[in-house]
C-alpha cells in the first residue's frame, strides 16, 4: 500500500523552506491536492461527493459547456459557429482562420467529428495542418446530418471541396454520408469520404 511522498508531505505541511522564485501559496495548494489524491488512490480517504460539472443539467448542455471550455482555453486558434447554430444542436468547432486560410484560399477542408464525451476528440484535433473543423454530437451520440452539412458549407469552397474523415460507427457513417450527398447536390461542393477505425469509445 503506497503512502504520499515524504517530500510532498513536508511541503504540504509548510515545513519546506520558502523561496522568492515561486508562488509558495499556490504551490502548497497544489501539493495538498496531490497528497489528497494520493490518499484517495491508496484507500486512505473517502471519495469526495459527486458534483455536477459546471451548470449542465442535460447531456446537450454538458456538450456545449465542454466545447465552450475548449474554445476559452484556445481562443487564439479556435472558433465555432454562431449561437443560433448552437441552440439548434449544430456544434461545430473550426480553425479561427478557416475563412482566409482554407475557404478563400481554395484549399480542401478536412472535417471529422462524432459523439462527445471522450475529449480531446474531436475538437482537440482542429488546427493548422490538422482538421479544419470538428462536428460534435451529444455525449456518445453521432452528430446530425444537419450539423455535418453546416460544417461542410461553412468551411469548404465549391472549387476545392471537402474531405470527411469518418469513424467506422453506424451513426457516423449514416449522418456523414447523408451530409456529403446533400453538400454535393444542394451546394455544389465536392466531398470525398474516408472511413477509419472504430470509435475507441465503443
């Protein structure tokens, strides 16, 4: 049975020498948390009560708050479709510079997505040299064809088109496939689809 590291115990108890090169109070708080986690993992403490994450009361609201938290931490690199789209369940995370660097530059947009709940997929793969956009469904639920279509239209040019990276999951294959057909028939955007391995959440 493991015990907390003695060095952690000394600093957490305040017996470690002070230093002017680091924030002692913040470090003590973090070390106390580490010691508490160590006690919990070793069975030396009762587990904390389950708390509601942020203010979410439904799976859809939780998904939106997870996405907004990701955007808040990466505000210089990521953006999303507007609030109206979010309210309609269209949750699309995009490169902040997608309009200039991809759509206006007539480059192929690369889009993927799937159910939320196993972050950093899928928004965590959006960025330069990676995905142009990620379509996020509810927790462990595929995004709708409407959401995928919105992502394709938002960041793809009719000249260059779009590549969809789809996981081998029934809902994803169905909804991304429908969206690809609608993008071509209604908006004139050429779309190619590549199917990859199964969703690891399964």
